[in-house]
């Protein structure tokens, strides 16, 4: 597996280098994104703490404020207010109005009014000079909560003034035989500027949402009146029926916030935001209000902050990858060099062994005088050196167009005694003076027979025996395995050696034959 990998690295070196570069870039980007994600999670936790603190601060300015306590105290201890609420005439009392003016100026509110049990304003003071006496506010949740004996803070658009206001409401109690009984509501109306100021300094985006999901206050003024999410026609109708938001939705449907306000990190078309929510418990019968803080993460946690560690990781991966590639390639190169050296040594050893075999064969052939001895030794050496299983040698005759069988090895039955030039593959080889290698495969040609049966040879080697471009003979051998280049070279060298020794032997024989009659004549004389 390691060798295959190394081979791939060497073969596709440029592609591997490109892959390492891409990997290093990818790791750098992953590092930057992971670090940014961790920082965003930390920022999200900090924002959650900030939202909780802001909600507590908002409660301290409203439901738990001195203003709320003062309004509640008026309904508990001032008998004039209790009497006025119980009468429920809806006719302004000058004495009560003067009292409300002093209270309003002392508390710094826009208006103070008393609502009787019927839901109509019994007495009122407003710093704008407008009178709300006689106005029916029975539909207002702050009145309904007061009649249940509960303090509440209610945010709404003022019916008299048309601006966003906070209504601090507390029940007016009278003593009865069964205990305290709420006979009306003591209400102070304040502008929402303190809430706006609080939101202005809390986060990149701060929202105060009603239980219906309407943005009632924000440090982005243009978002006031937006809905947190899309509403059904029935929900929009219910919101309008409340008359809590004045004329905000009278002419058209509200717009929807572009940023989801679910807690967590939110991805939008304009960027990434951390969102955190905290409930504001104003005793609203429709549920808690929500204080929502959003932080622009592109500003507080920009990706560029993590450029240095990302580049370091990318460089480290590139360094390790390039170093590993370099080591593997060098290891492969050294391995290939060692393999080539080993192969060269084996070739040298084989060449030396072949030269020794040729030298031994040369010496041995020189020791044999007769042609038969030389051919017998030659065929025997082919069997030992090349693994020959069968072989024949034909020698040329004086007629030049015919060759005669001079030697054979393991041939049963013996081939034809004579062979004409151009006859068969061997005859063609003698005619062309060209060696041939015939791979037999499954041709069925030249089956080898033995006591155990027959076997198909893998190849036939045919070669002319030449000396100075003169044909001495031809040789054909059968092998069980196809010959390699070294075996063919050894075969060729043995053939050259045989041709030389056969020529010398046949020449010596001719000389001896020619001299024999002369010697006989001399003895006779």
C-alpha cells in the first residue's frame, strides 16, 4: 500500500503538490471558521447576559420603579381617590385634578388619571392640557389587570395624544366587610423616552416586542411597528382590534423584520447576527413582552481577526505535506536506484555466468574432434543452459540445396533425414539466414512426448548456423517457456561457437579423407 501511494506521488507529483496546496488552504479556512464560530458562541453567551441585565434594568424603571410604587400607594391610602373611583361618575373633580397635577409634576409623568369601575376615566390631568375625562378605557388590559387587583405596566399608543406611552396601573381598593375590593384603577402615563434611551445604548440592534410580536420600541426608529414574523389575517385582525398600536396598522399591513429573532447566531442576507432574548414581565394579560438584543458579528467578530492563526495552520499543513511528499519521493528514488543497482548486479552476474558458460563450452567443443561429439555436447548444453526439451540440427551438404539430419535430442519419432531449403519453418530459416522465435500457445504444433504423456511446448527457437555468411546448418529447439533476451543471446553465441567448431571438424575430416589415398599409394611403392 505504501509503495503504491509513493508511486502515485511520484507519477503525479504536480497534482499531489496542488492537492497539498488546496488542503493547506482548506485547513486554513476551516481554522478561521472554527475559531470564528467559537468566538461567536462566546459573544452569544455575553449577549444573553446583557439581555438579562437589560430586562432587569427595564423592570427597575417600570414595574419595580418608584413611580409604580407611588401610583399603587395613591390607590391604597388616599380616601378622596377611593371615593371618586367608587362614585364612577366620569365627571372631573377639581380637587382631584389639582392633586393629580401635583403628583404628575412630582413624578415627572405626562398624565395621571383615575378610572372608575365602569371603565371610564373619572378624573384626569394631562400636561398637554387635553382632558381624557369620560373616555372609556375598559378595553385596556391595564384597567382589566387593576380590577383583578394586580399592578401592571402597559405599553400602547395614547388615544388622546397619539404617541407611544407607558401606562403604570394599580388597583384602587376600598375596605368592605369581606376585605379589600378593587373599585377602579389609578393610572400614570409616561412617555417611552426612558425605554428608548435604554435600548439606544445596549446593542447594535435592540428591540422591545409586544406579546403579539410588534416592535414597540427600538434603537432603530424605522423598525418601530414591524412584526417579528409573518402573521395570518386573523392575527392581524386581532392586533387591530386591540387598538393598542393606534394607527400603525390602520392603512396597511405591517412590514416583517429581515432578521430572525430566534436566540442564537442568525445568518441573513446582510450579515451574521447574534440574537438574544429576555422576557419583560409587565403583567400583560397577553403574555410577557420580549427584550431582544442583536449584535452584528461581522463587526464584533470579523473573520480577519483569525487570519494569523489560520495562516499558521495552513502554512504548517503545507510544510508537513510538502516535507512528507519530499521524503516519500526521495525514499522512492533511492529505492529505485537501489533496485536498479541490484538489477545491474544481477545482470552483471548473469553475464559473467554466461561468459563462463561460453568459455567452458568453447574449451569443451575444441576438445571434441568429431562432428557427432560436438553436436551431442551442444544439444546437451542447450538442455542444461536453456531448458530445451527437444532439438534437431541439420547440416549443409555439397549440393547446397539440401540439409541432412546430423543430431537430435529427445525426438520421438525422428524427423526427416533430409531437409530442403525453404521446406517448412526450419527450411525457410536456412534459406533466409534469419533466426526465428515461434510462440506456439495452443496451436497444437510440435507436441512433446515422454513416458508420462504429451505436453505442448511454449516456443520454438530456429536459427541458421553461419560462418562468414556461409550456411553451415540450421538448428531448431523446443522450450516449455518463452525465451527471454538473455536466453536468446546465449543461444546465438552457442550457435556461432558451434558453427566455427563444426567447420573446423568437417574441414579436418575432409583433409584426413583426402590424405588417406596418398599415404596408401606411398606404402605400396
